[in-house]
């Protein structure tokens, strides 16, 4: 019992063509004209629609314990929300508490993610450096199919690592063939700015961006890339927001370094006026690094990075907290849990503002949201519509119009940072592992049907500058 998707336009990174797509079991088994259908097959009419590879979100946090709260979407609701928005695979961050075992944290993440409705993997965070850390990193790659790590250069006093840890993480990652993903902000500077603002009685959410200026994101990006270059490590800078960090990445790339950059829709489309919304409404937008001011060139640097190839992927950093949870920081912005929802909005928002807005082609959007994350992170069977690949597909109607809203999204988040955004294009159907999981606004995603995807290491050291 399979599917035949008839008469759509298949769009991959760098190509588009009209074809039928046949799915058998979990796999794409045929692409061509007038593909035959058996009586057991379901036929889907895709005329006038695009057939895209399922999007991959390389940056999400489901049920993340963070800043005294747990983010409100769990692996079931968060992946379902993704499916409704055309995302069929996620990479979450497994984050052990500092000083605790990565392998113990992995057990916890495995339990949590067993209810996922879409396929998933993890980046493993290193939150401290101890005598077992290098061996655990090696075991994570060798025995568990996790080939990307994460370091936070911010969140001092919690999960931030210092340069000593950063140095060693980069070194061991290069030896194991893993990528290091980096939250790049100078956490010591943030900590000091926060204290100074609070001491002056400046406690509202509008001071969150003041405490995290773009210069300190640029500095940390440069430092992380330098550490990576020393060891020949492949680095991937997550959620880039500003021209300083884009320029640091650009310098590294032009110098021949293997490195990647990710941004997220909120940094392209919102600006820091959102923090002034009344009734503590600005708290919904509190995330780190912060949404930047208009007219300083940050938004343009990100858009051009996406179109000229300096930036490589678009994630969402989906990490929603409810208004009630955000109220923990009602009298101190440093206590507002950082994060917002976005996994359901990415495709429609970027189709509208990226493709219809004339910034880049749909092929490039497919590359940024599916093909590149699959290639960088080793999801070998995902990110392209082709025979033999996983049957994770999106049937996208380019002509439909809708309005994004927390009232209609499937996420448990009670706010949408894109509330009221009018978008062009709609996900008509999402097929996950060969089964229709979302159709005409109805979610049929199955709890627990997502699988953990084990990956192989490919990013071994390239031209290290130090030999130790
Ligand atoms: O504010 C954010 N981004 N929250 C999630 C954790 C992180 O830093 O990615
Ligand atoms: Zn981060
Ligand atoms: Zn994040």
C-alpha cells in the first residue's frame, strides 16, 4: 500500500521539474511521468502544487528544562507542530547539567523523544570540561550515532563554557569527525551588563537586548571560529542575528575554513520594537541572542548572507514558554525564560518573505531548510526528493493565503511571535515516513512514530593550525 503523488512540480536544491512521485513503505520508490498505481495505492493530486522534501529543523528544544522552567512543547506536540508547518525531522539539543554524564542525559532525552511524531536526532551539549568529557564525547559519536556537539558561550552560571572547555571540545570533535555547533555570545560581558542595568532599576524586557549587544555576538563568533581553525574543526554557528557575526563567518570562509552559519526567521523579520509591547507583551520575544534594531544593517546582512551563500541554513530555535512562564521575569528581565515558538511558521514565512519577496529562489529555500541541514549533519536519507530517499515530503500550495496566529497553530505556545503575519503559500499535506501526517489543516501525526536517526561522522580535522 503506497502513494502516488500525481502531477506536481518537484523542487530540490538547484532543480525543479514536473513529475509524479511514488512512495512505497517509508521510501520514495519512483519519480517520473505517468507512474503506475496499484489498486492498493492512494493517489494524491498535486497539480498546481510544489512537492518539496520534508524540511529539517536543525535547531529545536522540546521540553527543555531551562531557566527554572520547561519549554512547553514536548516531543509530541513540538514535532506535530513542525509537521503542520512542513518540517518532518528535527535535531534537538541533549543538554546535561554541568558536571553530569552525557550518557545519562542521553537516556533522559531518549525517553522524552520516544513520543515524537517525526524523525529526530540530537546535538550533544558540553556544559563543563572534566576528566571524563573527552572519552564521553568519543563514546557519543562511536556508540550512539550523534555526530554534532553544542557549546554555549553564554548563560554564565548555568551552561556556559569557558575558553578552556571550548579549546578541548573543538580538539576532540575534530578527532572524532563531529561538528561543533556554537551559541556565540560573550557570556561574561552579558552577565556584567545585566548586573549594571538591574542596579539602575532597568528591569523590563526592553533591557534584554541592551544587555546583549551585537558586538559581543560578533566577538564570540570570531573566538569560536578561531578555536575551530586551530584544530581544523568544522564549526556551525547557530542562530546568527547580526552583521558582526556574519562578517566573522565570512572572513573564516574566505580564509578557506570549513564552517557554517544558521539564522532563524525571527531575526530576519522582527526588530527590537517588539520588546516595548504593553502588558509585558515584550517578554514573548525574549530570546538569546536578541532580536536586533532596524536600520543598523543586521537584517540586510542576514538576508544577503542567505542569498549569497555565506549563511548555510535556517533553523527556528523552537523553544516556547507560555506567558505565565515568562512572568517569572516580571520584575527582572534576566529571569524571563528565553525562547519562542517557530517550527510551524518557518516554511510559509520564508516562502512569503524570501521567495515571493524576491530575496532567493524556492530552490534556495529548499537548500537552506532541508538539503543543507541534511548534508551538514549527516542525515543521509533526507533533504532531497529522490528515489531511495525517505518519503518525507511536503505538498505546498503556492497560491493559498493565510494569517499566522497562536489561535490556530498546533504548538502549545499561547503566543506567536508572528501573530497577524499574512503569508502566501500553505502546506496542504505533509508525508512523514510514507504516511500522510497532515492534510488540509488536519493533523494525523502518530505519537511515537518518529525514529531516532543515527548519523556517521564525516567532519574530521582539516588543515589544523596547531599540532598537539
Ligand atoms: O533564547 C533562546 N535561544 N532559547 C533557547 C536556548 C538557546 O540559547 O538556543
Ligand atoms: Zn542559543
Ligand atoms: Zn537554541
